[in-house]
C-alpha cells in the first residue's frame, strides 16, 4: 500500500514529503492530527501519524487521500513517480528496479512474479 505522501502545514497548504522538514508542524489532511515525515534511506518517504493511526480512516494511503482531496477541493495533487510502482498483485509500492514490467506501464513485484 502506498503511504501518505502529502500533509498540511499550519496555513492549510499541502506539503509534499519531498519538501517536508522535520522542524515543521504538519497535519493529516483527513483527521488533522499531527504527522511526522519519515525520510529514511530504505523505505519510500512518507508521513506517519505522530500518535497512532488516522482518527477517521485508520491508515491513510495516497488513494484515500487523493479521493478526499478531490471530494473537498475538486483537485488532484498526485503525479505518478516513474521511479516507483504499486504491484498489481500485492499492492505494495516499491522502486521499479524491484519489479517486472507487466503491460504497457504497469509492474508486478519480483516476489509476486515468481509465485505465478
């Protein structure tokens, strides 16, 4: 599952995980609870709730967040990152180097590919 890639700042503006700083106070766009940027070396960068899960949906992923943003603002703010894909089978998001091209622009992870 793709993790939350956007949060809101104190002004209510969307902040991408790529532009987030650990010194900022940032909030979940759905439940307004505080989130922190997770920007490590191994996993895909994302925001996580500071205290547990989203107060309204449990876990937040980009698909849920995008639906919420469309519903409340009419805008879509996510663009596809060509360096990552969501596996068609297990729905995990990972680097394209860890997948096998499956169709024109889709990928399946190597682990799922070997199970076929």
